[in-house]
C-alpha cells in the first residue's frame, strides 16, 4: 500500500517528536525511502521492537537493516551488521560492541544513503 504525498504530509503534521518529524520529512523527499516513510507515518503504538536474536536470524554479515521502532537486548548478535533504528536499548548497545556492529539513526542513513541501496527493512 502506498501513501500519497498529501496523506503523508498530514500525518507528519500530527507528530510531536521533532526527531521523528525531521526523519519523516527527509524520507518523504526521497522516493527510494517511501516504504520507510510510510511505516514511520503510522501511529507510534504500531512501531515494532526487534530483539537481537531476531535481527541475527533475519540478516547476513554486512547487511544494513532498518528497524522502524526499537532494538531490544534479548539474545545475541553473532555477525557484524549496520543497524538503523529510531532507538536502541542500553543493554543492546553493550551486546553489539563485541561484534563491532554499527548503530545509526534512520535520519543519518537517509542522509548517507539517499538511494536506499542495500537496505533491508525488518518488520
């Protein structure tokens, strides 16, 4: 399902988190990030939380994954991946250090990779 730009704009106006608004506006301007923009435009109660073991199961070494929600610390991550999410728990950050996985915000990834090349959106 694809959102129209008008519907997306009206949903952005309803958001109160300034970081989320900025991320949504950046994703809206770039058509390659339209799926992520659509997921970010949903109500925050529909955002997902992914545990490390789920990320480990769904990725390969070197993948860049986008998680529209929060990364939690249950389980272990056994390979090096680049994780882009809205937030991450402190325990998950600690568990990611041994694998040298990179953690960035979705906004940083949109600015660094405007063509959305090589990303995998986890739901």
